[in-house]
């Protein structure tokens, strides 16, 4: 075969393969569902997540969230309970960002379960505007919200930008949230914060015993034992901490992985060096709460450190987090997670 013919053959093979490569691209579709206070996020026509912000909820959240194989990685309760899953902590819904002590108000624990006579102790995050939606290889969703007290006085203005992207076995949610103080604001060092995710029952860590947790107001929450064959979760941090030992330790990333049906599903949260308190402490509980808390350091360090972060009126702070969802025959590799740190 002549050199010229070889070139033509190579070009023909390349042109023939182009449609195949084109089919591998992922289109992220962002659609505002008018009248429902919901924005749908689709990956090549398949469910990725929804941004929901109804007035009946105490904060906006991403819920539900799907792995690339279509498995749900978020707990159903309290929005759409599923058989066999726990019903503790009704404020744990999907993926959210808030904090336990903002000028004394508890934004983290607020939910429909709080009695009316105690609601004044809690704060609300009300979405005020959807400022951008854009579909493409990277889907963009930007919104504005107000952190308020019961009298609707604004403590913080929030601007959040989500960037959604995907590959065949991997989905990524980048969240960039800027908080601007409308009054002097203190974030008193506390356990419950700041980026939170409540995962599906299968991704919990097995436990043979009932567990009890007490919040700063003395409220006791009981979490039932969950030692059964469907519960297969495990944590791994960038510092090599595994299982329940990940809780209360610092690391640049933390991954939770386990079996859902036939696949291994991985959920990783990656901290950003520009964030306050980097590398964050991980408030990563075995019962399914997966959270990064850079502002609450006292409890995690046994009193050796304290953050007590604050903003003067007009000052801003930005928090950046990357959430990675993967599915396949094995968990995300450490090498891949370290690659994903660079964003």
C-alpha cells in the first residue's frame, strides 16, 4: 500500500470514529420547572439531580441526587421515604450548606419537626432569585438567597453557583458559595456544619448498636442499629483514615463508598485550599451524615483549637466544594481523587 493510500485510510478511519466519540459527550440540561420552585438537572436526558427551594422548606437543597448508573445516593426521608431507611434527623435533606450557630441562630437543625414555640431559635435560608441557568457540556445554575431570622431580618446574602459535569462513570458537582454579611455576623465554633449530605441507607456504615446524639440545645436523637447485608458503606480520607475513624479528622478530601445493587458507588467531597480552615474537619458519621465543617474545630480537636469565624458588615467569605459521584466495579482510586483536587 502506497504512503498516500495509507494516509487516506487513516483519515477515513478517523472520520468513521468521530460519531462514536461525539456520542460519548455528556450534555447537562438545566430546566426551570415553572410554578414548582424546582430546577431539574439532567445528564444526557437521565436524572442527575434537582434544585428545590419551596417556601415550605427551611433551606434550598439538591435532592434527589443520582449516581451515573442511576442509583440514588441520597436518603429518601423526609421527602420520599423508602422502605427500611432510617427516619432520624429530618433536617438532613439531600445536599445543603448552612451552619449551627450564626449570631446565635441555628440554621443547621431547623426543620418541620421544630415546635412553633422554639422556632425563634432557628434561622431560614430563603431563595430570592435564580440568576442564571445554562445547559451544555457544563451545566450552570446560579441563585441568590437570604439567611434570615424569624422576623425576616437578613443576616447574610448568599450567592451560590453550581457547575455540573459528567463522564460515562463519573458526575461532578462544583459548588461555590459566597456569603456577604448584612450586619456583623459571628459563626460561633460548633459541631454541626457546613456542607452536608445525607446518603442512601446502603452507604451507611454497619452498626450493631443504637446510637444517641445530642445537639447544643440538649435535644437527643436516637439512630437505630443497621447491621444488615444491604449496609456496606466505608469512609476513606486523603490522610488514610477509614470507617468511623474519619470523623473529626482533617483531610483535603473524604470518600464514602459501598455497594448499591450490583455496582460500587463512590461519593467524594473535595475541600479547596482557598476555603477557611483548610483542610477541613470531617463531620462524617456512620449513620449517613457526610459533612465538611471548616468552622467548627473545638469539638473535633478536643478543645485544642477553636475557629469562631466572623464577618463585619459588608465583608464576604467564599466556600468552594467539589462533590464527585462515581459508579462501577470498584471505588474511585486515590490517584483519580488527587487529580480531581485541581479545579
